[in-house]
């Protein structure tokens, strides 16, 4: 369960977002608000504090609380409705930048995983200790290729909450979501086949496709995802062998697909007998409560679901999974050939964590915190980056996409930033088309703090320098 103040804050913020409360509307005084909602004064206070931190309400001394109205956020540019095939290969740059992130990024703006302070580290430690006591882990066998039955059963419960009814036999455990997606790509396509992706796209997928000698068709996405009509035409033309997509909190743009878009994707896959691979790594981190994956809308045999616990609780345990009843026998054989099975101690500990600790409430609190941090990051970017900078309006996760003036090359900005021990992910690493070289991705994977704020301000200063070079 979420804290009561979170529920109340969400109710009020939804009303503000839907313009049910116009800017300037007074809110009830704290005591009255507490009485109306039958909560303590402390809870009412926390609710108003949260709304203030989101910039949704203001306090006027001696007067009370007022609705500030929605923040106006400069929207990202709409992309051209035109898909492009692979052009350049950013894999070397991606590799170097990811290594830099591990050694140089002292602030965390480039990180693709949650900071430890937001992960349930103690609960996971407890689970690891409990499992270690119960079993002689070193004496265990490889374990089943399909994965530890207890873990699969626990994932059945996780999926039920996400409105995806599955049974344990339909789940294959993998080393994270990237292995899951890679196994499915190998299964449903061959070398030189074309694989379609939503662009800008998570760099790990680009390198995976490059390594497996697939051709890439980039489908440009705007703030609301892809143009569905264009996508339907591509399906009809058999322009790709398979499509990889995310329906919730897409990395890096942060959009989530609508229920209709999710349904359409499943229907198109079935109609054209084309496999689609749903990468739901960020699925549990949608800000909207109970956001469901595309698989929940339409789970025909052509929709293959992949996910992991890497983004919400434990990137280091490398536990992911695939759901595909029809491809399960073939995928199990592929997994056996690749690496036999997944690490048993980690599988047992994860199963124990899911069955005995409070995964659902952890994730619920986490998404609430992330939403709050995101607003802080957005405000900070808008304050410190050059005028005209556009930013995304993420619907989940911890990434913010930033679009600078067209002539700014964020790889050059990156070089300047690294000299000052600051890292971010340049737009170059999210596409093979070169269309996002003036963009960048920032992470807010931790509680907002002065160090982060200073780093963003410093990046903004460097962006100014590079956008308006001095002339002698
Ligand atoms: C969209 C997406 N899919 C998959 C992955 C990789 O997931 P895992 O760490 O579980 O392999 C990432 C990691 O950043 C991601 O952003």
C-alpha cells in the first residue's frame, strides 16, 4: 500500500492536471483538508508539501495554499514520419561511454540503474541470508534450464498484478532482460533480417542488433510514441521480421503507449503473423498506478514478453524472464546451448524476496519518489540550460530526454563535461540514424540533492558555451 499522503497528493495533482482546479484556486486550509479526508494534520501537511515540491501549489504567507496551475514545459519536436534503415554504427562510442559512466560518473547523471539508496538493499540482503541458511548453495546443481520453479511461481504473482495471467510453465528465467530479448531475437529472426525498433532507442538494443548482424529499421517516436498508421503500413509491407518495443516508460523518451496503441500492436502482430517483442524492463516504474504492458491487452502467440528486476530493485542480481507459451520449447533449448541456466543462489534469493518481502509496496513508493525527483530535474534543466531547450514529459522511470538547438553536437558537449567529471548519455548513442546528435539523456536515479543540482547547472553552463561560441 502507498502512504495515505501519496494517495491524496495524486488525487489533487490529477485534478490540477485535468484543469478541474484552475490556477489561483484556493485549497482548503490544512486542518479542513485533514478533516475532509479523515487524516491527521501531519498527513495533510505532507500532502501539501509534496504538491509544493511538484510546483503544483504555492503558499501565500498569511493567506493559505493556492493552485499554481500546470507547469508549461517546452515540448520536444515531433519527428518526421519516416523510418530509416541503419546508417552509422555507434557501438564503439556506446562501449566507451558506458565504461566512462562506471569509472568517471561521480554524480550519476548517466546511470541506467537505480542508486542503492532507492533500492530495497536490506530486504534483499535478508533474503540472501535466509536462502543461504536454508540450502547448501555450493552443492546445488545447475538447476533447471527453464529456471527455479519457486522463482517462476513468484513471477506468476508479479505478472498477475500487472494483469497478465500466466502460469509458471510459460516463464523462462534469463540473465536480465537483455539476454531475454537477445534469445528471442535469435529465435524469431536470422542474420541480415530487419528488426524494427522505436527510436530514440536504448543503446543496449542497438549493440545487440549490431552484434547479431541484424539490419535495423528505426521508427521515429515523438512524445506520444510512434505514428500508428505508419507502423500499420510497415507491418502490411512486411518491412521487418520482428519489432522490439516498450509500452511503459520507454527508455529514453519516457512515454507510455495508450491502451488503444497497445491493443493495435497486438492485433497487427497477429494479423500479419509477425512476432513483436515487448521489452517491459521499466514496466513497473510507470507513474500512473497499475499501468499494464501490451501483453496484458492482447496476448496472442505473436506477442512475446520480456522483463527483469534490474530497474526496480536489483540490477546486480541479473534476473529477467521471457513469457511465450508457443516458443517456450525452442527458447529453453536456446538457453541451454547459451549458458545452461541462471545463477541458482540469485534465483533462490530473488524468489525468497518476492515471496516474503514487500515488493509491491516498495515499487509503489519508488515510482512516487521518482516522479517527484523527475520534476526537480525538469525544473533544474529549464532553469540552467539555454533558452529554447526542450525536455520530455516522462510517464515513468528515471530518464529525462533533453533536446538542444539543432546545431549543438552533444558528443562535443560530452567531451567538455567529462573533463569536469560529469557524464550523461549523448543522443548519438540512441540511434544509428544520427538524427539525435543534438539531444542527451539525463538520469535522476537517486534522491534529489545539491550535488545533482550543481552538476545539472554546470552542464547547462557548458551547453550555453557550446551553443553560443565566443567570436574573437
Ligand atoms: C529498455 C531496456 N531494456 C533492457 C535493458 C537491460 O535490462 P537488464 O539489465 O535486465 O538486462 C535496459 C537497461 O538499461 C533497458 O533500458
